[in-house]
């Protein structure tokens, strides 16, 4: 998800990049994502600009790596 957020952020117009750039370094939000996934919940992040909305989601497959 980290790589996809970086890709999307790179495509957004400058005024809209801040939420994605912040998410990339927000350790507390990453911990919330991990906790959500560990509890079987879907984690969703939405990034947007004037004309486009990107909804990125992750869910646990139940397996371990």
C-alpha cells in the first residue's frame, strides 16, 4: 500500500499532495492500519484532487508472511 500511496501522491496536483505525503510517514496511522487488518477489518485511505478520487483499501487474507 505504501508504494501505491506514493504513486498516487506523485500523480496529484501539488495542492492535494499533503495528505498522501503525510500518510507515508505517519507511524501512528500505520499502526492503526495494522491493528485494523489484524482484527479482520478493511483499512481504507482516500486521496483526491479536483477531478479524481483514489480509494485505496487493504484487507487481511488470513495468512501470514
